[in-house]
C-alpha cells in the first residue's frame, strides 16, 4: 500500500509538471485564455479508482459496451486525442461543462469537460440548466471538490470511463472519467 501511494504521488507530480509545461489550443478559448492556468488541466487525475458516484446507472445499450476498443477524439489534456482506449465503464446521465474557481486558489477554470449530474452536490432528479450555480463533488482535478461552479452546457448522453495509453508519454491511464459518446469512434 505504501509503494502504491508513493507511485501515485510520483505519477501525479510528473503529470502536473508535464501538463504545466504543455499548452494546447482549445476551440472555446480566445488566444489570451490559451494558457495552462486557464485550460484547467494541470492537476488533472488522468487515472482513477474506477469508483463511480452513488446513483449513477450503467448504460443499458451503450454504443461502446465495456471491453470495446475505441479511439478517443477529445483533447481534454495532452496525450489523449487519437489514443486507442478500452471502455471500462458506460453510464447514462447528464453531462456538463462547467466554469469554476478552484478551492486551492488561482484563476477560474472555464468550460471544464466533463462533470456528470451525480458529481454535483444536492443534484436531485432534474438536470441543471446553463447558468445554474452548483457545488462540485467531483475530484477529477486538484481544487475541484467543493468548488462553486456555473453550468456552461448540459447534455443527456452516455458517458464512458476508459483505459488508454497517453500518446505523449506512453503512460497507461486507467479508469479516466469522463469521455462522451461523440468523442469516441470504433478502433480499427
């Protein structure tokens, strides 16, 4: 257990350093916003435990069932776009982009992809709408859990948890949360 914690800590530090050194253009950002501090992907937990929030329902007929080989078409972080992945979970929910100010300080993170309905405090049964103010229970990134956020967009869809190899570092990422169905295609 001690070795695992040390490995996870080292991996997190290395990922944070790599991400802070890299910047990538985001179609939703103006050139002024195209900095690592504004993309909000430094401190991102690329790999996860595989645990899902209470109440999250497995997809009954996902386009990509668990075990499917897919290609990721998303650039939430460097090394993701174009990566071959294996689906490790498929869930039906409402997925949101959010803007939030990290609890650890720093500038707001704009249009963060993705937070699911079950990762929002006191979510209830009805989806949130753009402009709604919420508190995040997600901990995908440092300073996210407990942060106040504004919903930027909402979409009912299937979200996927995936395992993939980072195309920049060659590092294995497991149980990455979340990728939407329209960000995937079948692997050939």
